C-alpha cells in the first residue's frame, strides 16, 4: 500500500530540486566579481536565490607553480531557472 504524500511535501521537494549552483572562479576578488557580473548579465532570466561571498580556494600545486592567471578564489551562486 502506497503512502500518500501531502501536496505541500511534494511541492517543497520539487522546489528543492530546482535550485542549482554555479561556481565562478577568479584570480582575485575583483576578477571573480567581474566574472559574476558578466555571468548574471548573460543570464538575465535566472532567478538568483543567493550569492555567496568570495571564498579562497585551497592551495594546490598548480597555484604554487602557476602564474597570476590561475584561479585562486570562487563565488557560489544559487539560482532557479525559469
């Protein structure tokens, strides 16, 4: 015997599945913010849920030996598609 789900449970589950994440990488805080603004301007139809603050990425061998063009920070954007 199947258990009936209430309407609001199904709706909240569907809503959770619609939230997507997009990571934006940059060489520094200003670069990441520029990339974020560019991505948002290229995707005007998305509904932004939350924009997280700039987070420093863990140091890897690539960042140690890489030049100034290696991404060192990221911004996570949570959004819903229309």
